[in-house]
C-alpha cells in the first residue's frame, strides 16, 4: 500500500483528504502542524508528500525545502496546496517547480 504524508491544519479538509485517499487504498498519515510533522518517525518514508502552504506554525514551502535537503527524499513527489485564494507564500518565483504539464503522476 502506498503511503502519503499529509500536513494540513484545517481539520475538515484534513479529514476529507484522509477519507478520499484512504478509499483509494492509500495509507495516509496526517499531521496538523509543522511541528507535529517534524516530530514524526523519520525512519518511515512516504511515496508522496502533501503540504498545506499556510500552517499555524510555519509554511508548507519551508517543509518542502527541509524535505528536499534529505537525499533519501529524492524522487518523492511533493504536492503543495492551499484553500486560500491569496497567500503571501504563493509566489511562483519563490520556488522552482518541475515541469508537470501534460504528465500523469503515478506514485
């Protein structure tokens, strides 16, 4: 079973994502804060990371930067998401994105 690490502070959004992903046979481990994520078992590696941009104690962008520093995470996709229409962290120039247009993500 594929494992997904989900970091989302909004409980309703987190629960819906857990429900939908679990119904598709993904093993979802969720965290509600930046700190909770950093306190996870680092011996467990997921097949996908999903980070909310705006967290109460940090940002998903910062989590992404931390994840990319670890060579064990090379090749693991990261999805950055936000329910906010505007976001101070959401700046295309702040983070280089890999080309994805027209490609399917099979993880």
